[in-house]
């Protein structure tokens, strides 16, 4: 299986503080890659580098085996931190803004609303949505351009158990449509239940990368050993 994303010795420094230190990850096409690490480990910074929101201090990022460029970003959908939702618009209208900006067929809107389970929201404004509904709308916005890679930064934050379970099943379904998913979280159980492959990021360094044996104790034991070694 080919890699859709590779980073090589990726580093990011702000003044004298090194947020990421020579991180090299390999994300295979058609899989769910879980980026696990405590808060402040550098997960969001890594995702911002992949999506070109910020530039690396050193190192390289490759998309489908070539250096990533602006054109490649049209094949990437992402929610990093909070989704940019217009609170006074409906779900449909929020997506309509994107289809206009990106010159996408408006018929795509109903398709992605169905995918994320928001077809029955009608004239309800986004400000009236639950947190789980807002997360699903954010995912719909990230799906509107038919991405090959979907990046989700801490998508279960603040959700209740029902919302977490629904989002988990939604994430699992994307690979059936040929979408690669990169998901970050500080919650071990959430990564363990959805990820085919895991990268553990601690103190800006990739402490581990490997296949995930879902439902076993392997990831938990490994993560705890790494955390103890790093002095958390």
C-alpha cells in the first residue's frame, strides 16, 4: 500500500521553543491513522504543517510521493481545532458558501449532509446545533470537495458518549469510500477503536509508529510506558 502522506525530519521552532523535533510519519492510503499524544505534544502543529497552514522550520512533507503543494490541498479536507461554521446559517447554507467559493456542484450538499446524518435539520440555524451536530457539520464541510485525505483534530472533544459513538462509526465508514483518515486525540481509547496504524507523539517527538491491534492491551501498555519514560 502506498503512502498518501510522508514527513521526513519535520521540525517546527517558535523562537527558542522546539514544538516538533524531526518527526517522520508514514500514512498509508485507505487507512485510519491515529495520532496519539498528551495535550501540548505538538499534534495540532503537525496537522497545520501537513495542511500548509504554517511552514516547517526544517524537514519535508510528501503527498503521494512528491513534495506537497497548493494543488494537493484540494484533495485534503480538514478540521483543525474548531470548524469554521457560520452560526446564523443553516447546515445547507454553510455548505452552499463552500460550493460557491470552490466552484463545486451544489448537488454535492445533500450527499454530504446524508453522509454525516444532518439531512433533517431543515431551517435550523447552526447556532442552535448541539456540539455533536456542529462537529458533523464541520466534517460535512471537510468532505464537500471529495477529499482523498480527511484530517480531524481532536474531533470527540466535548462530546457526550452518544456523540462519541456516532462519530466513531462515521470515521470508520470513510475508508469504505476510499478516504484516508488522519485523526488526532489525547484519548487513548478513541484512537485504539478506530485506527489501523498509530503514531505516538510526546514532547514534539514521534516516540512510536506502528500497526494497531484494535481492542488489545498493546497500545495502552505501550503508551503508558512511553509516558512514564518521558516523565509525565
